[in-house]
C-alpha cells in the first residue's frame, strides 16, 4: 500500500523518479504494490478530468516500459474550501479513459458529499481498495471514529453486498488521534482498528443470524 505524492504537480522527470523509488520498494517486499493516486486538482471538473487522464496515461506508459509491478488506483475526492470535488462517478469516467487498474473508494470523502448512501456507486468490480475514516461536524476528514458521521455498519453491509474481499485502510491524520506522545497516538490507532474489527464482527453476526 502506497498513498502516492501528488503527482499532478510534478514534472515528467520527477514522476519517473518516484515510480523508480516505488519499484525499489516492490523489489524489497517481493510483492505487487498498490499505489493510490489523487485526481488532479483544477478549477473545474472538466479540467480535473482532462488533466487526470493525461497524467495517468503518462504514468501507465512508464510502468509498462519498465515492467514495474504496480497496481494504479484512482481515489475519489470530496469538496473542500481549497478544492473541487472529484466524485466517484468522475473517477469511474477517468478510469475508463486510461489504463489504470481500478479504484480506491474513500468512504469518508464519499460520505462528506453524499451522506451514507452507497447504492448509487457503479462498476463495483473495479473497486480494489477501500479507505475508511470519520469526518467531523464541519466535514473535515481523516478523523478516527469519534463523531460517527461515517456509519461503519452501513459500509460493512455494503461491502458484504458487493462481495468485496480486498484491502481496507484506516486513514487517520496523526494530529486527530487522541494522545500526547507518538506512542500514545499509535496505541489509539490500534484501538481504532480493534473498534472497527468489532463493528465488522457485529455486522457479520447479524447477517448470519438474518439468514437462518
């Protein structure tokens, strides 16, 4: 799992350098690396889509030329004061126009713009990675699950419905985790993982009971 630097603001040579570095990591671990990339940030949706397609096609060309062992996944972005939303629907459109491998669905970003309504997410077989995190009451994201504006039970019910069995990444900003020291914050992050596992087990148990 790698969350890439913002490649949209880098030149071609720098992109090559980062991809070369990711390749070294792939060789160290001996595994294919999933690289999540943000769409380009531009002044309107059309510019976001066009620039993202251009950059991603360049990236996939470099990967093919060098036979890198990567999976390139594009993430949906929510609307914030400093950026325009790139919805999951626009992400799927960009996917179709490029040779990337799939989609990283960020549920925190999605809920920020769409509430906890997941039934309209299309092309579910292209979702190959999941980011989960909470959002606060001002729709600032990457929080641990302190506010419960992102409803974990509904997420897990949806993932069970679409038969998703790949990565789920808990994405929390360090400054939002409770604790004074780095060690405290790491412990709190682990506590969050345990909380999520317990919520998942609850959904699984209820699902099994409903099928009896």
